[in-house]
């Protein structure tokens, strides 16, 4: 297993990953537009965050892109870090890769002196929520209803 930064020139690689692992997008949005989501991966960021300052990471297992993560800085507070996305392909789940990927993300946030790491989880993803809770995240007390997709989003936080 290897984790490294991903670059916009690798959009086709991320597109292929999303084609092979559409599960989350189907769950969250009911459709999986791999090309669009791959482009968003390199440009999305939470409010008040600079997309150019975000970390875009790839997890590789046997040279195959098997996970992606996007880590931004400055949300919800200027000193905080926000994990906007972390997903693994089904072939990489259940082998400890998620825990290792998260540890890497946390180390990057600590290097930037972020006191907290936030993320959001949707109610349609109980396996994901269980993972985050096992890894030390707790509810931050903020929930909102996503009217477009019909689910609830809950913010979780972990002190670093």
C-alpha cells in the first residue's frame, strides 16, 4: 500500500477509479457520473477554503488506485481541517487500508497545526458512520437535511 498526492493531470485515473467504485455516489446521489466527479475531486472545497491548498490523495494497492481523499484547511474555523471525501474501492475495504489512509490524513492535518479534523457523513451510510465513530470521531452537534438528495448529513469531529 502506498499513499501519494494526486494531480489534475491524473483526472483520467480518478475517473477510472470512480467507474470501478461507484457505490458511494450511487448511495449518496442515486447516480455515478465518474467524469464529473473526478473533475470535482480536483476543484471542490468547503466554504472559505482554497482548493489549491487542499491535499488530494490517492491510496494505491498493488499499483492500482484503490482510494481517494480530499483534505481542506480552514473550515469550519480558520485553523481546522476538513475531510471532504475519503473513499475506498470495494476491493480495498476490510483490510485495514481505511485506517491507514485516515492516519495519513490526520498526520497531514497535524503538520498544518489543525486542532480538529471535521467531516460529514450521510445517514444512508451507516457503515461509514460506524467506521468514523470507531476511529474516534464524535458528533459535532450539526445536522442538516439535503433536500436535493433526501438524506440527513451529520458533521463529525475529532480532536487531533
